[in-house]
């Protein structure tokens, strides 16, 4: 019976790590950066300095249109980028 309770506790934790860990991959950050900046292909975006928090992610992006500091929520839905000077 103890195994069943451990299983019930571990399943939600496993799904949380699985889905939040996959959301902010470099490929997803490239796509979201390109979508936000517009008129560039995700392959043209170089991502660096990724910092993942509990509810957000930040990164730096080097694009043909310049360098940007970007941030988004943990699922990379609300992307916001500021061009560096």
C-alpha cells in the first residue's frame, strides 16, 4: 500500500519536471525570439546565458537585427525582448 501512495506523490512531480524542463529549451527560445522580433528565421538566432527561475526564464539572443535581452514565463508564452545598445 505504501508503494501506491509514493506512486501518487511522484507522478505529479515527474510531470511538472517533464513539462517545465522542456518548455525553455534553446530551440524554443530561438523560435520565440524570432517570432517576437519578426522577419528573421529561428536558425539565425543564437541563444546564450539562459537562466531559469521558478516561474520565468531569461536569455540573451544574438540576431541579424542586433543583440537582445529576452525574458518569458516558465512555459515561454509571454516573450519580451529589449534590444541592447
